[in-house]
C-alpha cells in the first residue's frame, strides 16, 4: 500500500515542484498552493461519479464523445471552475506566472488522486508509464490553462479579458480530448502519442518562458 501511494504521489509532487521553482518573481505561498492541489484531488470522486452516470444512463459508446465530453470537457471545466472561484480574484494572484502555478496545482492534484486510484486497481508496475503520460499531460494542461488565465487577469480591455478566459478553458479542453482520442485509437497509438507529447511539452515550456517575461 505504501509503495502504491508513494508511486502515485511522487510524479505529481515532482512536477509541481518543478513548475513552482520556475517562478522567477515572488514565490506563491506554499500552503495556498497545496490548498488548490487538494481541491484538485477532491474533484476526482464527484467527477468519476458524474462520468459513470452519464456514460451508463446515455449508453455512450463513442470514443470521440468519451474523449472530448466525458474526459476533456468535464475534467478541464471543473479544474477551470476551481481556479476562477478560488484563485482568480485572490490577492496571491498578482503576477502572470501565478496562473501557471495554480493551474498546475489543481491539475496535478486531480492527476495525483486519479493516479493513486489507478495504481491500486492495476498495479504499481504501471507507475512509470502513468508518470510519463497522464500525470505530465495533466500538468501541461494546467500550465496552458494558467497561462491564459494570467493573460485574462492582467488584461485592461474587457473584450481581451473575455477572450483569454475563454481560451484558458477551450485550449486545455481541446488538447485533453485529443490526448484521450489518441489513447482510444488502440492501433499504433504510440506512433501518434510521442509527437503529441513532444508538442505538448514544447507548448507548455514556451508558455512558462513567456509568463516569466510578463509583469502584472
């Protein structure tokens, strides 16, 4: 049990530490970062229930709907909602990069809880693959969500703010859905997943670099 919990938590904490330390300006309060991480973790249980009920009641069999609606839209929307409700107007959110820190926190909280449950059900020997793919992809969805949330927070024009806030949900939703549809493809999914993950890391690290050049 200890091995499963450790293997489930380690990649999330490692990635959270990495993105937290990339902040070149004032670091965010660790206690508040972990509060958002915890809220992300707590999302797993109601979302699993909602996904199960929708899939069962509607008899959904389409991989596209499962990827983009049940996973991409639902998961990214609830993570986005937590950021809007708990972080967006918070006094700690006073720099562009802060959006990335909190976006990564809520995403990795979710990914970590999901990872622990998965490893309990399927075995700790899958921990490395889980760290490389779902945990890191959730972190990068969080980077992109947080980057655009920061753009919205510090935009002076109302229309620009609405655009950035919309993109903070739409782009992670699209990327998450694309990730899942690749997994569901089954045949030669690794052939598509490798370039997708390379692109995702390139995009995420580019947003990290850009956010660190912007001042509130």
